[in-house]
C-alpha cells in the first residue's frame, strides 16, 4: 500500500512537471507570435505611409461596404462584425472578427 501511494505521488509530481513545461513552451510560442504580428503591423503601417506620400491609391478592401466602414468610424466594431457576417454568407464569427480587425489596421479606422 505504501509503495502504491509513493508511486501515485511520483506520478502526480511527474504530471505536474509535464504540465508546467508544456505551459512554458506555449507561453513562449504565443509571445513569439505576438511579437511577429506586431512587427508585421508596423511594416504595414510604414508601407501605408509610403504609399500615401507617393500619392498611390491602394485600397486593399475595395469591396467593404460603406456602412461597415461607417460603423468602424463610429467605434462600433461589434456592429461592423455583425454587418459583415450578414453580408457574407458562410463566414464564421472568428473569420469576420479577423477581417474587420484587418480592415481597421489597413484603413486606420
């Protein structure tokens, strides 16, 4: 009985160690992804400034409805996501949110 209790304690300690190591690896990966997204966002912003200074019109989202842009300008992000989902059949909530956030980054709204 004492041997099985000791084995159980060792198993719990091992499992705890594995969970801690996996958690640390996930945190590191998430941190790296966030860093890369921030870098890409900065590069996109610089490109936008260069395009503007060169008087080059570039509309990455020419098919975005004006009412969605208007909702974003009013700070109504959730409403913009709803409108986009309604106007685009088959788009899920996550896809719509990512699209609207991309529109916000690219248009500066």
